C-alpha cells in the first residue's frame, strides 16, 4: 500500500466532505419547513455520519486532516453563496437547484471513494470491505434521492 498517496487521497476526500457537509447544512436550513426540508435534513445527517466514517478510516491509518485543504473547501462553500441566483438577498428556487447539483457531485465522489477503498480491502486489514460496501450503498441511495429532488427542484424553478 502506498500510504503517502493514500493519505493525500483520503485528505482530499475529507476536505471535499467539509465543503459538502456545509452545503448540505445550508440546504437543510434554507429548506426547513418546505416540502424539501425532511429530505435535506436526512441527507445532512447522513453526510455528517459519512464524514465521521472517513475520519475513522483515516485514524486507523494514523492519518490526520490537512487543515489547509479543509479550510479552503469550507471557504469555497461559503464563497459559493455569493453567486447570483435571481434573488439579491433571498433564497430562490435556482439556489436549491444549484445546491442539489453540487451535492450530487459530492456524493458521486464519495461513492467512488468507498468503492476504491472496498477494492483495496483485500490488501489491508484496516479496511473492512463489508463496511465500505454499506457506505457505497448508502451513497447510491443518497444519489437516488438527490436525483429525485433535482427533478422536482428543476420543475419548481423553471416551470413557475
């Protein structure tokens, strides 16, 4: 196992999960009390759990977070809030659409991470293939939900 490259790979994914979790929390907060609220609440909770799973895997290898990368992804998510969305100071249906598409991108990356680690599990006892398979399956379920939300949000944004 090339632990140097694995450390970089895991740190990159952890940094991405920092931005993804912030995005999920923002979507949850912005959609509280709407028909999207429960789904975003569920997603934000699962994304937080998945991030903890990644931290646990990193700890089993003795790897820590790259604080600079994490801060950069956190700041990038905050900067993403400044985009024009058709509402100068308010949340708009376009905001929801863009957030969902961002979450789809992040969850696709996370799914690839779990599958890659599952593929490596046979070569290193610190990786549990069953656990990683469950995480990949959860990512697939998250993607299914996000695509349903994307389709609904698109209709809400562009057909009103």
